[in-house]
């Protein structure tokens, strides 16, 4: 096998590993109801599902957190003020997660889901 072929195989394997690592990052860490909203934190309570990791999270919202609302199946921009107790949301965490109960994490993205 030529050096070129070995390198192509290596890159294909590396791409597969990167894809395998990146795919879980696309799933929500939690999906559930907002049960509390404070100055910069929301408490989300749900259940662990096939595509989520935790059932309860104290979720910090920063100026780097992207917040969206699903409207007709499309993500539209939203703001912290749009988060209300009783809404169903999905959150994806960034950075370290404190393994307490509930977990404490910073949200990279929060999506307010449409009523089902």
C-alpha cells in the first residue's frame, strides 16, 4: 500500500472518530419543564430519555448561551425573559458539570419547545 493510501485511510479513521465523538454533542443533555426561574438560572425537571443525560438540572444562563423558541418546527431567536415556569425546554451544557443532584451546569443552548 502506498504512503498516500495509508494517509487517506488514516484520515478516514480520524474523521470517523471525530464524527463519533461529535454526534453525542448534538443531543440535548436535558429535556423537561422549567420549574424555577431566577436571575441567571433556570431549574429544569424531566426524565432521562434515550437522547438525554439527566433528569434535573440547575442551569446557568450566560451572555454566551443561545436561546431559541421552536416555531413551526424552526428555531427562532428568543431571550432569557422568554423563559417561563411550565414551559418544556431542551438544554445542552457547555463546560464542567457539577455532579450534584440536581446537576449544576452552564447552558450552551436552550430551546423552548412547541406545545405538543
